[in-house]
C-alpha cells in the first residue's frame, strides 16, 4: 500500500529548524541535501528558469532512460530530491537576484556545486553571500580543491573515478584488461556523503562556538581519500615497506565460491569460523594444521579454493546458504538488482517504501537508512515539480517568515 505525504507533515529529524538554500544539481549536491531534508532541514532548491527549452532546473529532471509519468520528474531526479521545495528563479535578472538575496538572509546554509567563477558572476561568491548574511554557512561542492592546479576544471563522475585511481582498480585486479568505470555514480554519491557530513559538522560548530564559515568539499580529494585508505598499504611507513595496494583486494581468489548451481559469498575471519566451515563442507579438520593451506599469514586461498569448491558442488547455493546461516558463518547470497528489491530483510525493515505523488501516482523511494530513537528521519515532501513552491517561498519572504514546519 502506498503512503500519502501530507502537505502539513512535520519534519521530525534532528535538523528540524535548519534552512538550507540548495543551489545544486545532478547528484553530488542533491544527494547531500536530500539527506539533510530527510533529517528535518527545510531545503529550498533554487532552480534556473527556461523550461521552454527543457533545460530549466536540475538537469536530472529531464534525464529519463525510462518513461516518466510527469514531465520534469525523471526517475533519477525522483531518487535524490524528496523533502525539498523548488523555487524557480532567473538569477541573472534583477528580480531573481533580489529574491535570492532575500532568501539567503533567511538561510542557515548555502550550498552550491556550480564552479566558483560562475558563482562569482551570479553574485554568489563567498564574500558576496557573507555580506548578505554573516551567519550563514557557505558550502561549495567543488570538483577539485581551490588551492590546487586543477581548481577550475570541470568535473563529473567518470572523470573523478579515473583521477582518483578507482578506474584503475578494475584492471589491477584482473577483472578486465583495460581500466574501466564502476557501474555506479560512485564519485558523486561518496562525495555527497562527505558533503552532508561537512554541513552537519559546520552547523554544530556554529551552534557550539558561534562560528559561521566557508566549507569546501572537493570531489577529487574525497574520492582519492576514500580509495587510498587501504591502498596506501606499503607506502604508509616512510621509507616504504612495500608496494601500493592492499593485496587481498586484488587476489583472483577473492570472489564468491561456486556451488552446484551458482555462487555464494563467504568471508571467514578467524580460525573458529574456518573450523565450522570445513566441518560443514566435510573437509578434514587436519587441513587447518597443514602449512600448505594455512600459514602464519593466514589461509592460502589459492590452494584452498579448489578443495572448497569441489565440496560445495554437493548442494545448491540456497542449500549452502541455509546451512551456513545456521552455523553462524558470515555468508550472503549473490544478489542481482532484482533480488535486492525482494530481499526479505530489506522488506522487513521497509527500506523501499511506496509513496503516492499527486500528479504521477505511486513511486518507490529508499528511506533514510539510519535510525534515530527520538528524532527519526522522515519523508515530509514528495520530490517537487519545477518551481512548485516559488509562490509559497516568495510569499514567506515578503511576510518576513522563515518556515519551520
């Protein structure tokens, strides 16, 4: 059964009372501001006019690999823009620029992922915004850090995957001969998590210390940091003690194990788990003390895997899954995308929720995954149509009201 989002629904999350002026598009920024909206912030999404060319607003409104039920509410936009109010402004016009200044005066946070020179041309540089509202937290989602030589380059997900070393991981692991891109908008989403965290931290700093500040969140640095965490490996100590790259990540044996009809993912972390696993498969326990299979450095998977997979041929992946769960082993089925939607655990915790959009009908949304016992995240607004709340927000500005509900 689908849920109806009431227009009067209260924001219950821990950021209720915070207003975010959201000047972002595509995924990096919108993913972060949706998280803030889920957590209770009043997110006012400022979008460009020009709908007669279908270029107005967030570009993801119009990107529809599948048929959209409502023009301007493409599936990608729907997944990253709930809990926001859309205001359509021409920031190059005197009227639009004036409305934006009025809006900034009411904001706790201004966030944009437009490149810095373009923001300056719009009168939205850090210095300009700080003159309008000295207490606002100004957050720039950049492609590259402003103090580096790449600062003014354009940046998109594939480019950042390549620059950060992520693309090269596929070739390094032997998955393919050439570098490739992970089949996920990885750089935008990971950087978006950094962006949401940075805004939350800056809000706390202002609350605790009374300091409003400029915050820069560069995609390249975020994804390089994420990627290199384990892959610094032999370069951590100086002089180096070995090569870059966490070896286990590139081992050809690091893969799901083959059973009679498919594969199953198992990761055994200590000897008691290995003992239970071998007993379950009927592999002699003496294997544990055989230096050919278990060394001081750990299991030799290159030698073990053929033995394990031969034993696994005696039953299906589903049968082994049930047995391994009963033995308290770390195991999972190898889910396809369709399986994730049908997963019984995710169904039980209601990760995928169905809501009713007044124009488009029912749609699926992914709830905020974090649980708060007192201030739960919630869905209080459907993804907005372009400019849906322009009149509402401008009326609030005229009345000098900062909406809190």
